[in-house]
C-alpha cells in the first residue's frame, strides 16, 4: 500500500510525462467515435511507419471511451509494432508508449506496474537524450505532431512540432511527408491554392516518398488547382491505388476528389465501383463510393435517374449500418438524397425529425441545425422556419464552418420581413 506522499509523488511524475494522457486531447465523445473509426480504416499493415503511433492513439481513444481492456491491448500492440518496425527492442520512440502504459496502470490501481513503466522511461531518456537539452526528443515531437494532426489539433502546433523533429533529426521520410501534408492541411481552404513554398515542399516530399499514394493524390489535386492538366496522371495513379491494400491512407479518397473536380464524376463512380468489386467487404470503400454518388446527384443540373438514386440510397444505408457510432453526417446526406425526388421528401422529413429529438453534443446539434435550415429553405421553401434554425445553429457558441455559414445567411437576409429580429439576434450573438 502506497502512502499518501508516495501516491502524490507518482501523480506528479505521471503529469510530467509526454504522452497522450498529458497532451490536452480534450475530445468530445462524438469526435472520439469518428477518430476511432478513422484509425480502424487506416488498417494494420506492418509497412506503415506510423503503426506504433496509431496503436498508441487507438489505445488512448478506447480509454476515453471507457474500455480499459481494449486500451491496454492497443498499448501493448504499439510496443510490439515499434519493435518490428524499428527492428529494435528499445529506443526513444517508446517514451510515449511507456507513458501511456504508466497512466493506464495507475488508473487501474496497479501502482507497481505504473512505477515500472516510469522507470523504463527514465532509462530511455538517459540512454537516448534529446540532441537539444531544452527540447523534447525528436521522436516525441514527431508523435505529438502526428497525434494532434490526427485528432484535429492546433495546425500551427502540428507544423511546429514536425519542424522541430526534422531539424534535430533530418532524413526521416515519414516525418517529411507528414510535415508537407500538415502544411497543406493548414492552407487547403485557400481559393488560390497553396503558396509556392508549400507546393515545393510537397513536390520534394513526393520525390523522397514515391510509394506514398496518399501524398501523390493530394499533390495532384494542388497542381490541378493551379490549372495543370492532370487527367492522364490521375488515371495512372488510380491503377496503382487499386493494386494496393485497402486503407484510408491508400490515396483513394483524395484521388476520387481529383476525379470529381478535374476528370469526370462518372469516372470517379466507376473507379469506386472497381475498388469495391476488388474488395467487396471493405466498409471504407463503400464510404468512398457513397461520396461519389452523393456528389453526382447533389451537383447535377439534370433530374436524377432512379437507378442512380437507388444505388446512392443503398450505399448510404450500408455506410450508416457499418459506422453506427459516427454516421450522423451520412444520415443527413441520406435525407438530402431522398429530398431529390418528390416522393422522397417524407423520408427526408422523418430522418430530420428523428435526429432533431436525438441526444447530440453541441457541435453535432449545430451542424444538424445548419443543414436542416438549408433543407427547409431549398427543399421545403419554408423561409421563416429556415431562419429559425440558422439562428439555433449560430446561437451555439462553438466556432465551426456550420456556424459561420448560418451567420452569413442571416446577415444576407436583412431585407427579410424578420430583418429587425435578425439584426437584434446578430447584435446580441455570443462569441465562442
């Protein structure tokens, strides 16, 4: 039995660690479920240099979701994965892993095992000190950057941590690739595309990591955005992607976006169907295909064919079934597809009404209110009720694309008969 002083000392040691438990990963349950599904879809290929980090993060997410047994299983898998990938039983890359295990065992009440992992960390830090005394070890910076990038953390911090890791320990291929992707993610919403220096970093990263088809697809997208003709390269890349293992890092999803934007939506659908034919049981491929059909239907100027609608509905229903804990957006997308046909409006209404009375977190409510407001305006021609739901979305003090969109709509409705009420609402709006 530990004394109160010993217990407090252990807590202090745990709080001083660098690991998933101390990186302020305050993630909502909804986002935890999304990230769990996303990490599962990456797969478990031993060729993935991030596999150990992925297992570490999956373990932490399981802990946050209340499954300590699953958490320990993934932390142990991380230890094994690092050993295989690095061809070594020990190294500075295990500091975060042992930190996670120390935290988990303390949570489980096994202080002895927690102390044992702390001892392992002390040994590693002494044996493999950071090249800079005032900095974390580059392996720790790289994992911290990867974790923040994966759970939608501060983009500037992600870039900074990768940069520090690379400066102290240059030449690690996956760090350079992820750094280039992080720079792209931070700038991807620019209408004019990336700055020249970021595009050049992506070019160099692709030269150094030619087998990374995920990076290749994103690089192709950025070049096409600048006006380059990339159709032939896209089709060549598609052949490589179809030959590779199924993974959310395979490059298929960004490549399908390239097809939809710069090649042909119909070819994008054909490509997604080929992928599903090759791997009929892979849920991630169905998710990608559903996006293609949705894009074809939503942005088409001509009335949808019944066969296209039926296929889109079937895929969305399947995706909802396969992602039961992270399918809110797909349910809304399904409602949008139903609404494309006159006899489908009742089904769309039913989906929205069920979602509106469901128990959702604030961020999900905000997204739902915004999408429902758009549906009410365009599909139901109910302008007044649409405004009410845009107000509901904007009133939730949480910054997001959906809140910005609702505020933008409300600002434009100044000439509406509710304009006085809208102006008063906007004037009193609480900022997040």
